């Protein structure tokens, strides 16, 4: 399995817009990607502009397929206007 943590900082006043796009994306991922085992957005308790996506994929192919979906690309374009900088995306291998 592969884990992904994507850390995002959102511009002041753009949190609601960002969350709506993210919720729509989460619903589409959960409905259409059986190889994506977890796809959830979390908001920081300490930083009103800090968010992370925590993701888990069955394998590399599922991760690559996720990035190629039309809805992921469309959401990325919409989220871009909400971001206060580039996302910090970290990819991990599971330790068993």
C-alpha cells in the first residue's frame, strides 16, 4: 500500500470555497476509485488556513490512475485559486 499526505495552505477568506471543491472531489474519488482506500481532508486545529489530505492507495497503479482522472484535474484547477503556495505532497510506503 501507498500513503500520501498532501499539506495545503489556503488563502484567508478562501476556506469555504476550498472546502466545497474538496468535498466534491472526495465524493467522486470514493465513488469511482476502488484502488483508493482512504481519501480524506482534515483541517488544522491550530492554523485556520492549514489543511491536509490523507490518502491511501492499494498500489502504484491506483495512485497514478487517481492523478489522471478528469475530476481530479478539474478540482486542482479550482483549488489553485485558493492556495497560498504550492502543496507539500509526501508519498510513503507502508511498513508491515
